[in-house]
C-alpha cells in the first residue's frame, strides 16, 4: 500500500507550530505523512495553497487557499474556527469553538473527528495559553524559554524545523522539558537583551535634537550593532519599547530584506500620528507607505530600491525636527 501525503502550511509561532504538530501526529496515526511549510508574516511572492491544511494562514492579496481545511483563531471573540475552502476559494465554517484561546485547542478538537486522541502535557497547554493571551511571564521555566527561543529563531528555517520536531517528541513522550536547542536559543535571546541594554547606555544611538534614534543595520558604522545585526534584529520591538518608555517616543531604523524601514512607538499623549504625518518630508509624500497599528507607526518606501540607510535616516531627521517643539514642551512640564 502506497503512503499518502498531506501538506500543512503554518504561520510561525509557538501556538501555530504546536497545533501543526498535533494535526501531524493525528495524520501519521492514520497512515498519512505530513509535509510542513512555514509561512512568514510577509509573503513576497504569490502563494497558492491547494488540497492542504492551513494553520493560522488566511487568504490575502498574495495568498490563495483552495480545496483545503483551515484552522483560525479570533482572539477578541475567544473563538476558534475550522474552515473548509472549495475549489474556487470560497469558505464555509465546519466547526466553531467558543471560549477558545489557542489554535492548539482548535486542532485538538478537530483531530477527534479523525478518530484520533492527542493528549499533550497539561503544562504545555497552559504555557501556550499564557503566551497567546499576552501573559508569557506566567509561563513555566520551559514555557519562558520557548518564548525566548521563538523570538530569536523565528527567521531560521532550521530552528523552526527543530521546534516542530521538539513538539512532536513532547506529544509522543509526554516529557515536557527543555531541549539543548531550545536552551541555546533562549540563551542567545538573553545575550541580545544584554546587548540592547549596552546599546542604550553607550553612544551607539543617533541624536536628532531631543530624539534618540536606534539603528539596526549591517550598514551602520557602530561595531556593536554592525557585528551583532543578526542577534539584535529579532529584538527590534523590545528595543523600540524601551526607547518609547524612556523618551516618550521610540524610533528605530531597521534593515530588512526589502530595504530599511522606520519603526516608531508613540508613548506620549502629546505626540500623535498626525504629528508624525505632518513632519514627513513633503517631497516624499507619494513615495512612502505609512501605517498605524495601535501606538506603533511603520514607515517604508514603496520602492525598496530607494530605502537606503541614509534615505531613512533623513526621514527620521525630518520627523525629529517637526516634533522638537512638542518634545521640548513635554520636557518642561
């Protein structure tokens, strides 16, 4: 009898990868071998998914899903959904699960329809719920290490494959303990945090008037940053938030695969999104994409070829100049 195969496309996250491991384990029990594809947050090239499972992946301008089964989570509604996509990409809900916090819970319910019973360690499920509900500090020692490891290793295909294999082993053996790979990645996260603290205390930041701007780029002249770019890049949001808390506004220029971008965190009520927009160089108004999510602003060139380090630093300078009166006023009160 020939072996059957099935592909699983999953987003990169602890919950998503564990849910994928649950589904894969159930499929293997039915004699079906699973191939796993990790889908990054930004999909550069069009992706067509057919006759597969999708975990945390939804249709978009760059992603088409056909003849497949999807697992989705709506956190604000505490709702888990299993969706079926037909040959035209049209979806219908197969299962709807209330009071659900993780995709793993959705997968565990679904595999029962495959006559499979998967029983993960209770602490693992608790840790995943802590992570998805924004309470990672309440996780166990192993859970905290997993959070650190995925943050520092989320862009490494080898690590993602190792993490998936780790979850398969935990499901098989019921032994929920740290693996050497998880420990090593968690230690690298701690090292990156120490570098961020050192970065904030030294002259590795740029000063534009009253604003401090951090740069995470291999093109930057400071050895601390240039030589540790790969280690610091995954922690850019932690750096941004630290600057935001200390200065009332955080600004970080980050080198990405599509050129340099400018990330801004608004921590002062005196500074708004409108202030940021009005401070941008008017001659670049048609060349920039500016998006707001919560109190975070992302600014990038529509044409990546124009997004050099100097070009984005010039934008940061313009914003700093426009915000200086507001920041000076804030410091006096």
